[in-house]
C-alpha cells in the first residue's frame, strides 16, 4: 500500500511538471504582440519621432510586455512626461502622453529683504527648463534656508503655476517673509571657571537688544559651529586643553518669538608648562637655548594655544630668514596630571630651485608689475625668506585685496619647485570725498580723483582738489614707478593753491611744478626732486591783520631741490599690523629764485601687534624745521599744523597766530608724537567696524616776523586724547574722529569732530 502511494505521488508530480512547462510556453507565446500601427496622442512640443525612438521597430522586432514596460520606463526617464498610458486595440498600439510644461517665466512676489537676482541664483530652475516637481521642491527649501540665514524662520513660500499656450507655464513664487526671529537668551551649563557674561562676550552670536543693528542677534545655525570654535580657543588660550563643547543647540521658543541658545560645556583642568624643548640638528646648543628665550611660551606659564601657534610661526620665520628652506616645525604636547611638556621638532627639506613662478588672478595688472617686486626668479635657489619678503612687497603696492601663495613640486625636475602666487585685484582708482567741521563752523570739502595702477602698468595718476571756505587746491600729477623696467621712478606734478583766512582779508596764491627721479633697492628708497613755485599774498585795505607775511603785494619765486631717504617694511598698504616706515627729507632753496632756505623734515610710523594681533598699537612721530640763509622765511614756506596730525585741532589750529585777526601765520619748527590703539575686538564681526583710541602731542613755533604775532616762541606741547571708528561701507571707507584737547592755548582753534568718506570705481 505504501509502495502504491509513492508511485501515485511521483506520477502526479510528473504530470504537474509537464503541465507547468506547457503553461509557460503557452504564456510566452501569447505575450508576443503583433502591432501593425502606432497612434500617439497628447504630444504638444515633442515630435512623434522623439517618442518612437525609444520603441523598437514594431514591424521587424518582437514586441511583448517586457519591451513595452521598458519603453514606458525610458520615456519617464527623459523627465519630459508626467503621465504615459499604453492601450492595445487589435493590432494598433495607442500611446497617450501628458507632457511636463516648459517654464516660460519665473517671478517673485512679497520679497522685500532678498531681491529677485539673489533668489534666482539660489533656486535650482531656470527659464526654458522642463517643469519638475522634485526640483521645484528643492527650490522652495533653498529659499526658506536663505531666509533662515537672515533670521526669518517663519518665512512661507508657495508656488503659483499659470499655464499658457503651447505647453508653457509661468511660475510665481509667492513669499511671506515673516517676522525676524532673534536670539532671546544664551545659556551656558557646566562652566565653573568663567561666568556666562565672559563666555557670551567671546562668541559671535549675541542676545537681542534694542541697539543690535548689525545682525549679530540673529539665530544662524551655521554660526553655532563657529561659536564652538571660539569657545574652544578662549579656553585653550587660558590653559584648558581638554575643554569641550558637549552640546550647542538653538531651541525655538513656544511662542515663536525667537530662539534660546544652549551650550553645555566641559571645562577640564588647567595645565601649566613644565618644560619646553627644541630638537634640531640645524643649531648648536648655545643658539638653541637663546632661541628658547624668544618664544612666546615660557616655563611656569599656563598653557596658551595661541602662544604655541605664534611660537611655531616664529621658529619657521627665524629659520626661513636665515636661509633655510622647507622648514618643518612640529610641536608635540605631553600631558602629565596638570603639567604639560612641549617639544618642537625642527627639520629642513632638501635644497630646491625655483622652476616656475605662476601668477593667477591678475586680470588687469600686468605680470611684469608683480614680478618686479619679487626677490627671486626662475632658476634661483629657493629661499623662503626672500619669498615672504616679496609677498610683503606686493601687498604694499595697494593693488590687491589679498595676496597669497602656495608651493608645489615641479613635474620637470626632481629638485625644483613651482611658486603659485594668487592675487585678488581691487579697485585702484578712487574718488574721495571728505568733510571737516570745526568749532568755528568752518566746513571744508575735499575731492580727489586718483588711479594707483593706471592701465595695469603700476603708473600713478592723480587729479585732486580741496575746496573749502578758506582753501582751494588743484593738483595734477603722474608717476612712473619702474622706468625702463628698473627700480627707477619718474614723476611730475602741476599744482595751484589759493588760500584765504576766515576773515577773507588776506589771500595767497601759489602755482608751481615739480618733477624728479627715485631709486629703490629692496625696502629702501631715495628720491631727488626739483620744485619751482611762484607765490603772492595780498591784504585788503579793511584787513585787521597786524602781522607781516613777507609776501605782501609781491611775487616770490622759489626754486628748490629736495632729497629724501625712506624705508618701508609695513606688511600691508591699507591695514598695517606690523612693520615700520620712516622718511627723512631735506630741501635746499636758492638755486635761482627769490627764496634762500634750508628745510628738514623727519617722519616715522610703526605698528606692533598686541595679543597676537587682536589689537594693533601704532606709533607716529615727526619733526621739522626751516631756516633762512639770508632774508627771512616768508609765510608760504612755513609749516602749518593741526588736523589729522594733531586731532582735536583745526587743520592749522595751533602755533603762532595774528593778534589782529587770530589767523594762523605758520611756524618754522614743529614736532609731533602720536599713540594709537586699534581693534575690531568687541565689534560685530559682520560689519567690518573697528574702533581706535589715540593720544596726540605736538607743537609749532617760531617765525622771523614776530611783530603782531602771539605764541611765536611758545614750544609747549599741545595734547589731545580721543577716539574714533572706521568701517567699509557701500560708498567707500568711512572714518569718524572725536578729538578733545587737554593742553592748549587760548589762541588755538579746536576741531572736535572730523568725518570723511570715499568711494571707489
């Protein structure tokens, strides 16, 4: 019985297997479709040939369900169709399609804070693109994200689709910008050493307040990462190496009025420096020890990450300036309890030569203008110190917003290197406008038109004018800084100056020309100039002036020659942070003409970074005198003093004055000293604002015509203190200065506020 059961079971399975094979064969045979005609419906922009190229030739190829499924998928993958249906009636294949429309026009409504051009750049679609819902959704999210960056987290964006003829559509992005969401509170948890207020002052995000107008109170998620790094830097600079930000989160308040920012931190312990060592075979032990003393890190001090970074830079610069190339300074830190040992491992790479110097970014400035500032050329032994000096020299040109470089191994020679210098050009032509307001309601206006890089060849051209109630000056000049492609400059100027006192009863006119030649070697320069002027002073019959100018009613010709010697090591033309610049100038008059005198002027300015560049300390000083060989020094050859040199006083606010009309008559001697501290610390980081405080000291005295003059021999110093702010604006750099004299004379004239603004083209 059991045997019969197995026989029947095997027979049934064989039968089912045969049936399955026959069924499968029958199905495959039935799946083949005989098509003799294709009809396409619904196409508007696309041709029938475009659609049929995805379908095999139905008259010769085998058409079945698999082929039709692939055909449908291929059509969808073109992104041109929103719907595709296939119907087979007898031997006719009917293809019904709905095409996506083409975008004809894109517009925006309700956008006041972001203009149309900005929004067009951030969306992912353009006119003439095929309408695509997924890309459209991406565009919506991009717009919302852009509004979040300016604190508009409640912004709503909808799209209105307006269908027009021929399968085209207009898209209208309707935007409700919503209210500004700001940071209401910033909270810290886990900080025991430093207070909340200390930590708040060291991050870029600020709590909302009525005076916050520059955007630092907006909640920007990307800014949290930056603030985490700022906190880490703050702690690391104070010895807390293990500091960590566990959580940095912005939480939307329930009433949707703003955000709370929450930081959870772990401060860790504070580390003291136990020992500092330098490991290198490039120095002997004696020099090694002396080099340790010059580092910013000292034994017994608390660890400071910024001091470590600056010490590393110092060591690199030291070796590079001493002729070593490809110096590697690798600091290592070993912690033990609350102590830390620091080691600097210093090695030098193999000597290499300069293969190519490639300059990028100078679309206007010619390569030759940049190359002539370089201290090394192709084929020279590579010297990092010379390269750094060359980069500083390029920066001092004032043609570029930034200058940097990178090195890469040459593909030509194994022991050579290519230098890639990258620059970003800036506007070197400028229109400047300045306004000054004094305590005597004397308002002055100055206008200037200058080009420091004419035709991209480094030539300087200027047309300046100073227009005020007391002074009108015009000057036209040109300078060729590299005559015959050598460190030889030629220059010339034509000028005319008319001045009168505030009473309008004494007027002077001076017209002249100067030209000269300059020589430059590295950062040292000399200049030889010839100058010829004619000047004349007239005094009205109603004048109350009691002093003598020495030029009344006569034309005086002055023929002089000037020699100057200068040095400039400042690291930047616009925003110097380190280096110095001095100039010593001597003038001898009497080579023809009516005037015979000797004039000497010395000026120096220097800049020192403090707290690793957080603050810049500036020092300026100057002195000058003029003395006659015969006759006397007349008014047009004396010094006037005040203004930007002695802030807080009028441009000719101190020194000898006429007892009759209280007008400045000038002096034969002067000196000045200025101290200034400048920083962007504590200012909103997204504004470019900088503050500065200053103290100016100076005096002007001496005149050969003492009758009717007060203060002619008073060399006592005038002292002013003050502050100011500077920033870049859409119409140019702006500077506001408030100066307040502490030491002055009754006859001095103050100017407590100065304002200037300029624009570039």
